[in-house]
């Protein structure tokens, strides 16, 4: 099925602004979930899909990595999960005539919303060098052309292979195998731009860069501290877990620069109270921290914990746990004894009384979970901030016991599984040894490029081929102008995709799009219908089964695409059975069982009713497998983010009708924005000081070191209750303001959450 292109979003620059909501979900969530589905999918396809989302014999929702409870509801999905399924499973397809009608130059002028609304891609297309149009191409020709290009490079390191978090464990495993057999570790992935800081910090201090809790811990805890995240939009099913925790008596502290509706009150549409009642108040305390102030807040709370111990020796800290499992307590005590309260208050924008209350709540709880997302990971000092989260938890033994531990919340459905399966430019020698033994070759050992370093390598002409397994890298990476210039300097760019996005319009000299199955679709192969596996935010690995027929017979699964590309490129090199991988995914899983730690007997384990948890030393046995074999209490130097006079600190964020760079609609219901995205949210007091008013049009300039200012023009000012001195604008549009080399220390993640900006009256003609 195909249709005419939708009307371009010409009104997107004139948003309508109302008051932000003070609660999330309820009946409006049902309406906004079901109406688009019934219109776009029809009632039969909607029923087939929505009754299978996150079910044990259904498919894993692609909209986030929130874990599933053992006891599933009949409708185990949220509003944004429904939107993601509707967007992917649409029967609307892009016709062959589209490519003649639209040049690449024309596509580059379209918005992300327009591109995504064109429908599903069903035929491979190729843009030859010197041409401005994609043309349909046969699969065999596509693989032959790609193989010839890759084999014609002077070095395997002249290619880079990107991965999106949507890719399954099976395709991730054979993808990294192909790339390493080809001869490079150039494997940037979406983790580089989101939770790389988490992995870096936690791996150092506890030996595992992941959550140390399971789903049921939310009902066992006494306190949940939610930092730098907006679950009401980015993983709404978390609100149910928070509600369940509160029903069991837990308290919740929310730490965020913006008051988000989902952390104020939740109206659960699957409970009577959520439909006709007031719902559940989520945050017992809301700390509106200034951007970049989380580390100072955590240090201040830890200092109060240590002070409480000093007043009542032996009664506050978990001395047995610290003595047996930790190092660094005395150094931490000495460091925090010098903490300046005035500096903390300036950095956080909070009062001492607010911090005292948070510390009192922490001290009153025996079991504490701290969760966080990109509001923590995308700062200059994000790695150290996460180490401070670990410090606070370790002081009272809040790890390795029921209802307690660090819990980073991933935003993409299998980004964590990608890394487990070997998608990383810096995989350990032990993993590479096991891979080489299994397939009888010597994997390359030199570290490859990550996302930011990959951009620089492209800009220098060192990377000539960019292959992307899913995602929208050009749209997602920081410093949009630099990224587009670098991408256009390559010889060939390749995208494995379900729908159009910005990365299809910003290409190398030559470009190719390889259309693939969605997760909702049945994967027919020679040995029978296949399932795949994914890993959620709490390291639970489980199966995902497509439920509807593919929208076109010309589509290949991601696994088939990579297997055929590998066979075309490598031939019989190393004797790897690429055709067998495509025909029967059990064969892949047998190799995973022998290579990936914790995946022994993988085929049997993933067929268990609820899958299985990967082993986790800190969670399972208080075993810490870092370089010293003990958890580290660390000393981290506080460096508050400076805000020059007349400037603001800006963060990028998603709207409610959005998943990553995918735009479902031009609305942000909870923040009161309709029919547009060209807005900047600013505290009313800051507007008064800067001489602007709600509704004004401004150009936003970012300032960084001695580089020329970057600018995003023509934004409508929205007076909004952000933290004083802080502002916000939508991702990915505001990526243009983020310098490529402004990255987190230790993780190289783009700093998208504390950008120094100034506002000027707009020079854009609207």
C-alpha cells in the first residue's frame, strides 16, 4: 500500500502554547494511542499488534528498554510504545516512483517528521556518485557493489560500522563478527551518545556497567531517587513501577531541572483510580537542580551521611559491608570534609533545607534505588557524577541486597544487548580471545573509533565508507553542521532502515538504503519462522517474536542483510557459515553461548517463559570484578558549570510525541506545546532579566571556547518553570548548538545538557 506524501509541516514554526500538565497518562493517553493506530493500521492490524506488545509470545516494544514484569497485563504497553508500533507497522509504503520525484537535495530540505511520514521502505535503492537521485537496485547487485567497495579500500580501518540500539542480539553478534573478520574495530554505536558515561563509571567502581537490580526490586525498596530523567515521556511504563512501589510504602525523590508531569502525578489508565480518581502522587520531594548541579548535590548528601555517622558512630554507615567489600572510605571522608556548602548551593540552585530533607529521606531508608538517564550522562563531569551516585549507595550498603542498587535506565530497546554481544570499539581481550577461538581467526586488537572520533576521522578523509545498522546517526550526533560536512566527504554511506530519516538525505558521494523488517513483522527463513532476543535495562534477556506479515515480500531481516553482506565481502575466509546464520538463528545462538560470558546454554535459556538474567556479580553475590576486586569509594573534584552574565545553560530534550530522532507528531502535550517544535523554554525570571517576553522570537547562540558561535534561529520563547538560569530546546534540532568536541571526561559522550547560550532578537524572516 502506498499513499501521497503528507502535507509538509509548514506550520511547525508557529506552535500553539498552553499551560503544562501537572499529571501524566490517564484517558488522554488511551486516546492518543488508539486513534492513530486505528486510522493508520485499521482495527484488525491494531488488535493483532497491540495484544502482542511485550507479551511472552509477542514482540519486545522498540520504544524503550524498560523491563517487563513476570506477571503481564493483557495490555502491557504505554502511549509511546503504541505510537512506536503504529509508526513502524504502518502498511503505507514508499513507491518506486518516489525516488524519481524526490532528489537527495529535495529530501535534505524536508523535516524529520515529513521524512518519517512517507511510509515503509521496501526496495534497496542506490545513489551513484555524481547523481542526485536514488534508484531501485536488486539485492544481489547491492551486496556485490558493497563488497567490491569494502574490498577495494586500502585498509579495513577506512570503513566504520555504526549500530543502533534496535538491533537484536543475534544480528549484533554476527555484525561484530563480520566487522572484526573484515579487519577493524571501528564500531561506533548509539551508546557513545547516551549511557557511555554510565558504563565507564560503574565498570570502574563496581566492575559492571549496568543496573544491579531486577524488576521486583522496585516493590521491595523504601526509597527511589529519580535523577535526570523523564519517565512520563521516555519510558512511561516506569510510572507503573513507581506507583506499585508507592503502594508498598516507598518514597520517591525527583531530581530534575524541569518539573515533568509524569513525576508529579500518575493516572494509571488500567486502574479505576487512574480513570476517575486523582491518580497517584509520584514525587514526595522534587529538587529542581540547576543544570550541572547533580554532582554537587550528591556530594552534599554524602557529606551529610558522613556527618550523621560522626555524630552517632557505628549507627549510620554499613561498616561490615564497607570493611569487606569497599576501599577508599577514609579518602572520601577527608575530601568531603572540605566541601563548601556555599559552592554547593550556588551549583545546585537549592537551599540547605532541601538538601537536608533529601539526606534525611536517604538516612531513613534501609533499601534505596537510584535511577538516572541522559540528564545525568550528558554532562562534562557525568562519569564523576555517576561515581558519586555509587558513593552514596555504597556508604550504606545499598547494593547487592533486595530493593537497592544503581539502576541506569536505557532509552533504546536493545542498546544494552548490543554491547553485551560485542558492539564496542574497545571490547576486552578476553572477549576477542573467545571470538577468535570460536571462529579460528585473530580479531584486530587496536581500538576503533567511537561516534565523535568517527566524525573527526571522516572529516579528515580517513573513513571513506560509513555503514549504519539502523538509527539516524546524522540526526542524533552533536554539532550538526560538522557532522553533515563530514558525512558528505565520504565515498559511500549505507543505511539499513525501516523508514526515511535525515541520514538518508545527508550522504557520501554514493549512498545506499537497505530496507529491513520491523520488529513487529514475522521473520520467515528457510528453517522456519525465526525469533530474536534482546536485553532490557535490568539485564533480563528474552525472546521477541514478530506477529504480522511483512509489508512487502522484498524485505530482508537485519540478520539476513548482514549475513549476505558478510558472505559477499569475505567469501570463504575463515569458513564462517554465513548462510547458516541467515537460515536458522539457533546456529547464531549456539555461537553466542560459547563466546559471550553468561550466555551458556543460550538457546534453552531464552526459551524459558521469562527468559533469564545475565549474571551480575554486584547484584548476585556482592562480588566486584573491577581491577581491584572491590567496590571503590572515589574522590571526585567538583567543577561547577559556570554561567557567564547574560547567558543561560541549555539542555536538549525530547517532546512527548517523539522517540529518539523519530517525530510522531508536532506536539508535546505534557509541556503544553502543539503544532510545532521551534521553541526554547526559559524561566520567566530569566526572561525579565534578559529583556524578553513569552512569545518573542529569538536566535539562540551557543558559546564554546574560542570557536565561532553556533546558532539556531527563529525559536519562539516559552515562559516555563525551568530551573533559574536554565533553558531547554528540542533534540535533534538543537544538536546544531552542541560542539562536537564538548564531551564528557572519560566517556567522550557529547555534552548536551549544559550548553552556554545567549538569546538575541531573531533575525529570521518568519
